[in-house]
C-alpha cells in the first residue's frame, strides 16, 4: 500500500477535526437555540437580536483560538505526542493539519452564525424588508458588492485567525522546551511574539494607513479602494502568519524532545 | 544496524546515557536490561528520534533517526494512543502512515489476542491496552521494532500471549527487535543479544548463548553479578 | 521441554535430540518439527533454534530437504559415537564432582558397586 503525503495530511486533519467536534457542536447548538429563541421573542424589537447574535459570532470567532491550546497541549497531556513524533511526517504536516482544522472550525462557526443571522434578519424585518431598510440607510446592497467586500473582509479575519493560531503554536512549542514553568513561558512568548511581530509589520501597516487617508475618508470613498485595503491587510496578516508558522515548524522539527 | 557512537544524554542534572557506544546488529532480538533509570527508555527514544543526543551520534542504517522513522515501529512504555479512538480507528490512523502495514497480519492478530475492533482505548483493561499496543506495533513489517517494557504490569497469561506473538511473527534475519525490560527471566529464551545498562553505562553486553557458555550463568544471574561488581 | 537458563539453549536443544535418538524415540528418516514450529512450541528465539539445527546438520544428525522439512539422518556409527560421547560426558561430570569431594577412583568404584547392588535388592524387594 503506497501512502502519499496528501493522504497522511488528510488523515491528520481528520483526526484534528474529530478532536474539535465538541467545540463545533457547541457553536452549532448555541446558534440554533439562540436563533429559535430570537425568532419567537424578538418579533417586536428586531434590533434587540443584534446583541445575542454578536455574542455567538464572537464565540464562534474566539473558540478556535482557545482550541489551539487544547489541540496542541493535549498531545502532551495524553502522551499521544509519543505517537505523533514517531510518525514519519515532519512538523509542517503536523502543525499544518492542526492549523487547517482550527481554521475549518472558525469557518464553520462564523459561517453558520452569520447565515443564521441573515435568515433571522429576513424573517424578523417585515415589509419593506431588510434590503430596503439598508438601502434607505445609504448602504450599497448590490449582490456583487456584498459578496466581494464581505468575502474579502471574511478572508481578512481568517488570516488574522491564522496569525493568532500560529503565534499560539509557536509559544506553546517554546513552552514545551522547558521542563518547568511551561505555561508561564508560553504566556510570555505569546505576548512577546505578538509585540515583536507587530513591530516588524508596523511599516507595512503605516503604508496602508497612508493609503487609507488618501483614498478612504469621509470625502472620498470607493469600493475598489476598500477592497484593496481589505486585500492588502489580508496579505500582510498572511505573511505574518507564514513567518511565525515557519518558526514553529523549525522548533518542532529541530528542538522538540520528550 | 543501529549504532550509538559515544552518546551522552542528560535531562537537567540527571544523566541518562554517559558516553555510550553500542552496536545493535541486524536481524537479532536484543534485550536491553537494567534497573529503572538505567537509560533504556532514553536509548529507545534516541533511536526513534524522540530525543536528540547532547554528544555523540546515533545512526540507523547509516542515517539520522529523524529520516528513518518509517522503518522503525515503536512501542513506548506509556499509553500513547488517542484515548477516544477504538482499536479500528487507531489501526486506521497508523495504517495511513506506513507502507509496511500488513493488514492480513493485523486481522489475524486481533483474533489471536482476543481483541475486538470496536473496543475503545480509554475503556479497556491494562492488559488489553498492552495487547493493543503490541497489535499496532507488530502489524507493521518494520525492519526495526522497539519495545519499551512491553511486559511491565501485565498478568502472566497476557505476558505469554505477547511473547508468543513476538516469536510467531518474528522474521529471522530481516527483523531487528530491541526489547527493554527488567523482567529478564520472562525473555531469557527470547533474546539473541543482551546489553546490561546501569546508570547510563554499559555493564555487560554480548551474545546470550556465548555468555552462558563463558559464565555458566543465566541472564538473570549475569545481571545480578554485573551490578554487584559495579557497586 | 524446560530449559535451564544457565546453559546455552541451543546446546540443550541438540542434547534433547541426542537423548531421544539414543532412547529410540526418534529413528532414521523421522521428520522433526520445522524451526518455526519448534520455536513457537518451545517459546524460544527462532535464531537459537536455527543455530541448534545448523549444529545438528553439521554433526550429520539431521538433513534438511528443501520444501519438505528436516529429517533424522544418522548412521549407526554416528549414533554409537553420540551415545558414547554422552556417556563420557556424564561420567566426566561425575568424576569431577566426586574428586572435588575428595573421593579417589577406587572409592568411587566402591560406591558405584554398592549402590548398584542396593538398587538390585530394592528392585527384588519391590517385586516381593
């Protein structure tokens, strides 16, 4: 039986997704319960629905970060790191599959919560309907606008999530290099990496800010400019994530011991 | 062939291996004996690439252990399997990574060891877990088999089953088995070569039969003597 | 078969076959277990069994025919030699042990004779 790299990666990914089942289930269940509750209780004041929806959106967006500690930490706590480290795969696959699983968790959670919110909004807002209401507020509701900017915004948050998860991996792995005060080291490294990476990427953000001031202000707004800013932000965040990811993989491949 | 060249390894102030050179010949069953803390587990972890030496070198067929993981099957002393998996899932997970997985052998061994594929790792007894570890390790036709204390804390019937399984599936000449244990009497008739480790150093080593001819002693007695002389 | 862990196991395997040959339990042309069968049954390292079988082949006790198995193949003369060798070994051990206890050759013979006649009487009294 020949075993290809992709097959191994997919098997690792499946395993991680299995580990994330409870968290994904929590978000799905919370969405269902809250959406149903809101549908029956918020008929009178649809605006009241915003706060609870935001809360579960926050939950869906935040949980993957918490899970990133569980997903890696458990391997040590359950001694399964003995199995993991003896597999004929390198850190790239191990950490990559975990990252992909956490991003999947993020996507599933946020998409489900958002979709629930959108459906709820259409159901709750009576005539003339949600789109009309938005249009009267001066918001561009053409489908391509919503899709392009919405998607870009989503990608930007996804890249941000990847960035935070990579820093989480990196700091946890460094924490594992010491015998004692592992969690403390992890916490310190996490903050330090965040700060250092922020410093390093600062010139890029500064550039983007300058661009913003020229092309995106209250006098001058174009969709193209907005999309460009979103796109560039995504790229910067992805670059940051990639750098920290590579650092984490190097630590995993060359430093981690049992 | 596995080679240790002047290997030293410490964990903090604890010396696990102290300038040790060992040759593990190919195609033999090799017993790694010694009391707790002698450096047996560390030696295995070095071969598996789970530890790195502070000094010296470890070679597996002339290559770094990091690049030979596909040729080594490892049975650690601790429970290293995902507790939420059942036996079938664990087998399915491991099977994906190794070209040397032998499905027919796996099926046969599940039967032979009285295991069921739907048994959940976290729910089974200690003996069953030991057998599951054995099952998943020897279902591979790996050139190297590392077994760290496969018999410890296991009832006598299960021990027999484990030893029988090893003999039944052993491929003479092709397969190298390194088995660490402090229950030497159990594996007395199983090992070709022995290495006695104590506090990170080799006290005695060689071919088991030759040692018996030379010293007129069983391995258990040899170990006792080797350690008595060390003090 | 139980092994004595302080003696080389392969030697004990060979000796076991020798004894069974001398007692007539095994005869020319008899098939003996394959190395793997023997290893599994006796629960010993297959490499050790291989060593024992190789030794027996070299001593012209057995013959392995490809694809058929291993068979007893021994000449009458060879069998006599083995018998004698085992007897000499036993006697040699006996003499060494007795000498270490300080017995002279005459004293040993004396004891042997006495012991033999005692055994004969024991057999007769058993019958009566």
